[in-house]
């Protein structure tokens, strides 16, 4: 998975995610506007530092960075450093205010935001067929599988704590230890502020019995063959990470994004304004829809006491 996504010629080294799947960032600029509102709250909580950092982990084509800068008040945008963290090369025409980099900046003060990043941090797969869990090995050329060695060491400890598999059950688990480490490293880049991860996720009470690993290619769900031609993704065991969680629906509502239809009276008094408001409400409704993007989980990990409680807690 690591080679297929990030090795020489890997999927995320040569491809832009927007060509293969649609995220909340691509649905509407209102998502970036909500993230900008969260950045303003972080800014206020930190006492409006001289330099405010916005770090976008897994930045794709830099769309979220650009949208956040556009949504900020000019006086705040002027002291904001935007960092797009991505493995691929910077796109042509990138806003010169955005710093393109492979790793998050050390000592940042502000908001680190990881939208659909952790699901692409590679995981090992374990299966408990005929005994204790064993690694599932896969052939890169066609995705053919076979059982590997028993899971031992830190991986086994992670499974026992977060995703235990009953011997002989035939159930599978995706070992999230590498994601725990990646998140700790990302959060460690902040000296003060808030780190937020947004992803499809599960908890101890709703682990999928056969895992979630899958692929996406040109807008279609495909088999997770690790040949570098497709995205490989698996939902995140978010409860293994430090912080509090809520649904995207609850988070966006708290940040002022609602999908309520504009009053019909506006259609008579100002038809153009009504059409604009209706379009905005439609986009907000998609971003917060139950059974869709609204079911994403937001994880908030504060660094320092100032940014505790900026997002709601609970399913929402």
C-alpha cells in the first residue's frame, strides 16, 4: 500500500485526488469557509498571534488552502501562513501565498487540518481464519491474496487493544498503528493550536467484521489492487487517536453552515438573491447530509489549553 500510493510513480505522487474522487472540499467553497471560521476561532483563542498558521495535510491540488485564504478577512489573511503538505509536485498557478511542502512545519501556531488524509495512511490487514490473526499478503500485479505470518509485536498489541479478532472467526481488521504514529507526528508539528482530522471512521462498537479497504479509480469504486493505478483507502479507527469527536454535520452546524432553504418571499422580492441562497443551501445540505458527507467524523486534538472545546463533542 505504501509503495502503491507514495513510492516512485505511486498514485499520490503523480495524480490529483480530484480526478478520481470528490471530497467535501470539491463540493462547495462553503466547506473552506467553515474551515476558515474554525481558523478564526483558533486565532482568537491564541490571542491573535503575529503569525497564524494553517496547515493542510494531504492538500491535493491546494484547493482548501486557497479557499481558506479567500474566506478570511483581509487583515487576518495578511498574517496567515498557509502550508500545503503533499507528496506530489505543486500545481501550476498555485497562489504564491501557499507554501508547498512534503512535511508540516515545525513549531506552527494555528490550525492543522487533515481532510481525508488518515484514510490514505497505509495499514496492514490481519485475518483470523483457522486460528489467531495472520497478516494478509497481496500480490501487487492483480490483488491475489494469501495468508502470511502471525501478527506479533506492536501490531498484535494494537489489535488486542483496539480491534480484537476472535481466533477462527474469519474476520478481518486493518491495523491502525501507523495512523496513530502519523497523527502524533502531525500534531507534534504544532506548538499551540488545534489539529483536526476528518474521515470516514468507526469505533469499538461498530468495527466492520471484514474491514473497509477498497480502491477508487476515475470516480468508481474498484478492487484495492496495490499496483499504483488507483487510490487505496480504509476507514479510520478514530477512537484510537487522542481527542474528541463529532460528526461533520455537528461540526459544520457549529461553524455556522446550515442547509435550510431560503424563505419563498425572497423569490418574489429578489429572485437573483433567492437563487444564490438556494444554491448555497443545497451545497450546505450535501455537506451535512445523513448517510453521506455529514457522517464523516471530525477528530479535534488541541495542543495547549486555549483551543479546547472549539468543536462540539458527541455524534451530533
